[in-house]
C-alpha cells in the first residue's frame, strides 16, 4: 500500500516519527521483518503499546504486514516491515515541512498546516 498522506493525517505522521516507541519499531523493522512479540521483547516496549503502535503505523502507511510465521505453540503471527526509510522535519520562515523517503525510493514533501 502506497502511503496516503493528506491534511487529515500529517500531524499523526509527525507524531509517530517523533514518538520514541514508533521510532524504535520503524528502526528495528527497516531491514528485516519482525513480529510484535519479538519487537516488544527486544525493544522493551509493553506488548499492548507495541500492537497499538503497529496498527497506527500501518494505518498511516509507514509500516506493512509482509507475512506470517508459525510459533512453536502453533499460532500464526504477523511479520511487519518498515516502509519509511528516512524522515526530516524542517521549519523554514515560520512554516513546518515534512520530507519522507520510503524503501523503494519514493519521496514525499509536505507542508504541515
């Protein structure tokens, strides 16, 4: 899914690229897919918070579900991989701008209103 960035979610995107938990999840999943339980355990993020952040990041198009794996207990869990590669926030002459770069090379420049 290509990210859908618009006036309604720009502040949500800005919030999540500055939120410590979201940033750690995006960083950890940039080069390899990981599941919520692994992310929670390795990053020290409470599991409920981890699931919430994953849902929000996926809704914003900053992370994607890329597969599933079977646990030792026979349960299927979802693997996530970051779509967002780089993000830059710039304030210039009183205006706030957001520059996003994605794994596949697409870039988005937005003025945050």
